[in-house]
C-alpha cells in the first residue's frame, strides 16, 4: 500500500505515513464520522415496511377507531333509553305494589279494618312522595315529557289515595255510629238516645256520601292523567290496561239488613 501524497510504501495497518505524516484513508475523519450514520442506516424502515402485519396495523387501526365511534354514536341513545326504561319500570312496579296491596286487602276482607286502611294509606302516600323525588332526580335525556307526565301521574295517585283515606275514615265513623246506636237500643227509656243516634248516623251517612263523591272525582282525574301518561310513555314502561282506581257505586249504609234492624226499635219507641 502506498501513501497517496508522497508515494512511500506503508503497511496497511499504519494510521499515518512515516515520510509525510499524512493520515491514511482508513482513519479519515470523514469516514469516522460517517460510520455511525452508516450503521444506523442499516435499520432502514423500508425493511420493516415489507412486513404484512405492520401494514395491517396501519390500515386497520383507524378503521377500527372510526367503526367504534360510529357504533357509539348510534347505540348511545338506545343505551340511555334502556337505562331510563329500566329505572322507571322498577319505580312503577314498586308504586303499583302499594296500590294493589290496598285493593287486595279490600277484596279479601268482607269487613275490613278501616283504621288499618287509613294508616296504610297515609304510609303509602309518604312512600310515594319518596318515589316522586327519585323520579325528579333522574336525567330525562330526550324523554322529559315522559318524566313530567309520570310525576303528574304519581301526584294524581296520591290525590286519589288521600280521597280514599278520607272515604275509609268516614266508613269507620259510620260504623262507630251504628255501634253506638246498637248500644242505645239496650237502654231503658231509650227514645231520646235513639233520636240522637239516628241523627248521628244521618250525619255520618252524609259525610260518607260526600267522601265517595270526592273519591269518584279523584279517580276520574287519576285515570285521565294515567291515560295521558300511557300515550307519551313511548314504550318505556309497560302500563297495564286495567286501571287500579275504583270507586264504590253507592255507600254501604243503605243495605236491607241495617234498615230491618233499625225499624222495630224505632217503632217500639
């Protein structure tokens, strides 16, 4: 190997020419600086770009992200509807159970305990107020009309229950008046007592009839609100076709047995 400057013969392992002190090309500063970059170029991405798996990731990743966004956009309203429907259905079932409990008690007992019914009505009105607060706290999303009508329906139920509570209270008052009259019949010289008892019964009958009329009005209003709620519920709640709001057709004081029981004693006096 010869020096490129002076032409002297040098060993290939030498770094500098002994004659002119010229560095050999093996240790050229340019080659020393370029060597690390040449090493990095050996990892060219073009080698990895040939991998099918890499291209699949590059292509599929944005496709998957876009697909997820599209699904979320169209399915989110359905998810919100499902959650609201589930919550309202649970509240509706809890509310219906309270109404049915009173109706079933009346059917099972030919001589119901009216004081018990009055107590239960007051208790259920308080619990229904708690249900109303739960409905008010719900996020209506796109169903504000449904929420508003449901709250109106629950309030109408409470108004009906209040009227029914008053009706039970008047029934209990009539029952007590008749019991007092039966006791007065056993007294000697009972004409005066029976006159007072008869007036007491008439007053109780009048109050009971007024309570029945108010109960009928409350039932009518509740059924109207119930029908309006069923129309706007949009399938969120499964509302039974049969209404739970019933009204006695007549007050129970005009039964033949009571009339027959009163007549002999009044005639005897």
